[in-house]
């Protein structure tokens, strides 16, 4: 009985080992499948994240293009109104922006400002060729770099888009320009000498006193003997 029991137990152990081996093999197989699924999930997650990033960039690009189109359209419309703003500004500088015209002018400026039109340009600003158009140049010991000295006409922009550059006179570092000498007055004619004036007066008087039809004396004596 002991041998049979031992053999039976041995057989059961072998079957148990076989079962464990099969179970471990299936577990390893399932683990491999799970790892494959996890790798595929990670790949799909990366694809989704890439698509989300591309869609986000697309939305930003569309919004940026839309803003550019809007600014271009507004800039094209408002550029035709800049002369009106210039007239309002000149009227304000000369104290002529009064009464109803003042209210209309201020309302007009408020409307264009609401549309995004901003004025720029003033004496003391650092010269920027992207914003300023230099019409004249001078030198000044009071500046360390090229600076706006005089504003001839203001500039306008919408956002980062320059609708019109400001026309200015710039001052560059250097000694103050020398003042040009004033032109000398024209020399006055010198008065005539007293003797010359007297002689001229006598000749004129003699000419006036002598009649125009006074006969000329002719010598009738003929010394030729004829």
C-alpha cells in the first residue's frame, strides 16, 4: 500500500506541477497580451494628443487669420477717414474746435477709437523707422539717440498694423546747428555832392527858361568875297 500510495502521490504532484506550469504559461500569455494592449493604448493616446494639439493650433491659426482679415478691412475703411481726423486735430490746435463742431469731432474720435484705431507720434519719442517717416533731420546735444524732435503729422495703427506712419523731424546726437547769419540790407544810394546838385539845377532851369522855338542866330557876313 505504501508503494501504491507513494506512486499515487507522485502522480498527483506531477499533475499539480503540470497544472501550475500551464497556469503560468497562460498567465504569461495574458501578461503579454496586456502589455500589447497597454502599448497600443499608449500609441492611441499619443495620436489623440497629437490630434488635439493640431486642432488647437488650427483654431489659433483660424482665429489669427480672422483677426488679420478684420484688421485689414477696418484699416482700409478707416484710412479714408484719416484726413478728417487731421482736420479735427488742426482745428483743436488753433482753438477752432468749439460748439457743435467740438461735440461732433469728439464723437467721431470716440467711434474710431472703439474700432481699434490708435494715434501715435510725439516729440521726445525714440525714432522707429517702422512707425515714423523722417522728413527733416537736425542735431542736438540733448539726445543720446535718434529722437523725434517735431511732429508734422500724427500716425495711426490698429493693433500691430500701422495704418499711416507719423511724419516727423528727427534730432540726432551732435552739436547744435549754427544759426545762419541774417542777410545784410541792400546799400542805399549815396546823395549827390552839393556842387553837382547846383549845376544840375542850373542846367535844368536854363533848359526850362529857353523857349522851344527860339531862332538860331546865323552869321550873314560872308568873308569869302562872293
